[in-house]
């Protein structure tokens, strides 16, 4: 495929004419137009087989049932784990709202390139934190 960039063509021209000045090379190449090759259609696609997921044995979860107090028929499961799970879910909810706020902020007009880059960096960190939080909630649920 022919290069359409003038400086790339000037560089190639200068390789062939090493004693020519750079400005003269650019001027010599500027008047010439290069033909661009047409892209040919692909004939067929290569089909790849998807890797089979590893078989994982089902996990057995033990649930500890505490005896109910007098007058109460509810079954409780480790209050500490439930409190930690609730706290983690609240943290996760805060991260999701902050992520959505940053996504809408990114769509506003009049932001400089540096501000947009910082917002994108924040969005990436929020996404990573949400993923970590979800893994933590899953681990807490397993330990109940």
C-alpha cells in the first residue's frame, strides 16, 4: 500500500537522494500523488473453536442455624457477616453512583483534554473498585 503522508514519502525520497536538502525533498514529493491500492475483500473466515471451560466441582455451603429466642421464629445467620456484607454493598452502591456521575460528566462540552483524561482515569479506577467490591461480597456470602 502506498504511503499518502507527505513526510513519509519525503523520507523515502531522501534515502534515494541523500545529498538533497530536506525542504527540497518535501517540495519534490509534494507535487506527486501516489495511487492508493484498493482493499480486496476477504474470501472466507477462519473459524476457531472456543476453549471449553474447566469443570469445577459444585461447592457445598454450610449454613449455621442459631436457635431462635423466645417469641421469635426467625432464623439468623452470623450477624457479623451480614453487617459486613451490608456495609460492602453500600460502598459498592456509592461507587456505582460516582461512576455514573463521571460518565455523564465526560459527555459535557467544554472540557480540556487533560480534564477528560483525568475523568477517564477515574472511571477506570471506579470500575476496578466495583469489580473488587463484588468479589469481596461474593467471598463474604461464601463464608456465611
